[in-house]
C-alpha cells in the first residue's frame, strides 16, 4: 500500500472537517480503474449500461467515471450514452454538407472545415445533462467517425481537446437547444452556418474566382505592389511598379525566399544567443537583446537560402510567420487557378490605371478622355467578371441576383463637371444607368447627351434612342478607387475591378439570402 503513495498514485489529504482522506493523484487513473476494472463497463450489455447510466443524477465521481468511459467506449456503447444528441448531430452534418454540395459546390473547400475530403461534426458533450455546448466541423481521415463528441463540464472552456481533435473553431447558439428535441436543423444550418460564412466570403473577397482571370491578375499584381518590401525583386528600378512579364512561379519563389531568409536569420540569432555572443537581458520572464549582424552573417544567411532553394530541400520551420501565411494562402490559390490559362502576366490589365490611381490619390483633377477610356474598360470587365463569379459560386441562385437577372444589359455612364469638396479634393460626379440591352450582348457607353424623359423618372434618351433604367447609381469617379466605409475591408486595397464586383454582390446578397431561406424551408416542408 505504501508503494502507491511513494510512486504518486495515491495521496493523503485532509477534508474540510479535518478527517484524513485518501485519493488518487491522477483522477483519470481513478476513473479508468473504476470503469474498466470495477464495473467493467466494456463487458456489459447495452441495456445494462443504460441502466447504470440512468443512476447518475448529477456531477460527482460516478459522472466523472462515465465521462472517461465515454471517451474510450465502443461506438455501440457511445450511442447508448449520447442518444438523441447524436441523432440530431448526424442530421445537422448531413443537412450542412448536402446544402453546400447542392447550392455551392465550387465553394466546398472554402466552407468550414475547408477541406476537399470528408467532413465531420465535433461537439462538446455534457454527458449527464445530455446536451451539446460548443460545436463545429472538422476534416476527417478515411477511417474516422463522422460524429465526435468530447465530454466536458464547461462549454467552450480552456480545454484544447477539440482543437487537437481537428476543430478549427467551435460556436454555440441558444436556438440550437443543445441539440436536444425541438432543434430546427434546417434553420440552424442556414442561419448560423451557411449564410454567415457566405457573407464573410463576399466581404473578404474569397469567392471562387477560377473563371475570372481578370480578377486573379488584379489580385496577384496588387498583392505584389502592396507588399513591396517582400516582392522588391519583382519590381522595376523605381521600386514602385511591376517589372513585366510577371512570372507566376516567381511570385511564390520570392515569397518562399523571404520565409527561408527569416528562418535562417532566426537560426543564426539563436546560435549566437546560446553561445553568449549576443548578450541577453532578462526582466522577469521577458528577454531582450540587441541584434547587429555583420556582412559575413548576412552572407551566411543568403548562402543558406540559396542552397536550400537550389537543392529543393526545405528546413523544418520552427516559427510561423503570420504575415507571410496570410499572403501565401490566397496567392497559392489564385496562381493555381490562373496557371490553367497562363504562366505569366504580360502587362497591366489597363495601361493607364496606375497613372489614374496616382492622380486620384493626389486629389488632382482627371481629364475627361482619361476617365472615359478607363470607365469603358472597367465596366466592361466588371460585367464579364460579375457574370462569371455569380455563375460559378451561386449556380442555383444566380437568377435572384438583381443585375444578373437583367443580363445582357446596357450601362450608360454620365460624367459630371469636376468640383472641389470641403476638403479641397477634386470630385467628378458619376451617374450609372443600367437598362435592358437592345442586343444579345452587354454594352458600356460613356455619354454626354443623356436626357431624362419628363414624367417618367426611370426613362431616359440618348442618341435619339429611349431606354428604361432598371436601376441607377450615383457616386463619383474618384470613389471607384476607394472602398465604401464600413462595407469592404483592406482585402481590396488597390483592386478597383475586384472591389466593384464584390461591392455589387454585397448590395444584392441580402435579397438572395432571404430567397434561399424560403426555398430551403419550402423544400423541407413539401
């Protein structure tokens, strides 16, 4: 008996009343012994296990024992213990994956858990009270069970078991009712899984753009320009513009080179710190040091990077570079899509765009000829890429997007006279009239002779031809280069075409989401 204390299996303690007590040092060892050696749950029938579990009335040793046994139990015994919660989780998972596959097949890898393989459900399971806390989805291997519950006593607590078991994030809603009776599966999946993610994809510009080469080119080029410090090897001598042609593989190679440079710099610094060559100054649990690498040190780092790239042998990275990871993921995807049509970007999408951006940034007035030429290109490219992105990402809902439902359309653009706003910036009013196209293709024109027909606010004439505007937008030429505050984020910085496409989808998405909710409920009730 004394050996159990000596080896730390048992411990002596004193209760609050001063009574001597003996307990297990490791609670899980205690629970394991009780479950598998005393009650031998693994050997009894399902009915007997259910009877034993029905005697658990609250938290305590017996509940702890069942929680540990649940983690290790066979599937047959788990089903006895999780009952209707598992049934609802299965329905929830299948509804989620079926709706994604039916309505958003090209976004399957973008929806959680962001995998092209099997998808599973994971949840925090309150075993005694029979309900779920936090829940989500995880990527599965070939042999893993699609439903995985982790018994807990605190919802979305400090435990990292769900993360270790493959969950990127968990969430919970009161309307899910803990996945007990009364949960509206379809409503929960639509309102708390699909639609919030769709909104995020649009806001972040992460829809499937595989059929939109213009958007891909703009994204790659502007990503390079917005990160000049990393991609300086791809820039002209002025350090401000792309050195064309821009090879797609070289973009990723430069990114990898930066990652390797940081890695070997970190390795060299660590070696110098360990040897005492770099003096460390500690303040409690914090350390600081001064780093002054010599020219020889920099050459050593550069040589290590070159050797790694030449040999194709990459080291094991000991640190994550969040800024590089944030660049790499979307760049790899965009380049992979674009590579199916080209291996390099020969030139800018529009030759005069960079000049226009500079002029707008400096608040200089824009010449009418420059503005008109750019507008025809921009809105023509917009219509083409808008059509492709809606068809790719929303195949069953495309007709519910307002502009898509009117295609082909005519876009008549009217530039007003430039004026100064209260901040002294030049502002050129821009009115856009969207109407039915008189031909089988969409067209874009900048016009000077538009006349609004008296008595009909939606009717206008140009060149002696009358049009009925489906809708009208009013802003300014300069606003095309800046996001609408609170609407779009920095993901679109410098990307005029992508911003115009995504802002249009943002405007239309709420109406589409409402129709989607109704359609799914009607199908369920039919």
